[in-house]
C-alpha cells in the first residue's frame, strides 16, 4: 500500500492556494507544464472517429497536432465551435463529441495543417 508521501504530498496551502504535485510549487508558478517539449511527430494531423468504450456514442479524435499547452486548448476550442458541439483536450488529443470528421478536416486544412483521415 502506498504511503501519503508517495501520492504527491501537499495539495493545498493556506499561504499559496493549490499546489502542483509534480514540482511542489504553487499552480501559478508551476514549472512542470513549461518543461514539456512539443510532441514529436511526422507533421501530419490525423482525424478519426471512435465509439469504443463510449456507450456507442461517436467521438471525433484529432491527433498529431504540433502544438502544446494553451495553443492546443485554443485550437480545440475553435474546432468545437466550428462543429457546434462539446469536447475536450486530453494528453495532446482533441476530442469532439459526435461524428465530425469531414468538417474537422476542412477546418484544419484552412488553418494550414496537413490532414489525413485515420481509421475506417
């Protein structure tokens, strides 16, 4: 069984507020997110549709975007607005609710990305 020290330590301080478990700094001064390099890839953005593990609901995935952090969040927000649906950004992958493969491919091509359809 893991001890409390192995789980990350301090989460909240009354002096600084929320603390980052990785670098143990206040979230506003966190250095963990800045240290992450851009994802390495072949420069091609891949768009696919997935239903596995989602109760039969379709989700469109956008992988391989050469952006990180806040820029990727902003692109995800633009793509969700273009489709008129919700979604999220997790681990460098943009997830948009619904089957919007063609619409997302056109939007990404307008933004100057090299786009391919992945999957079936």
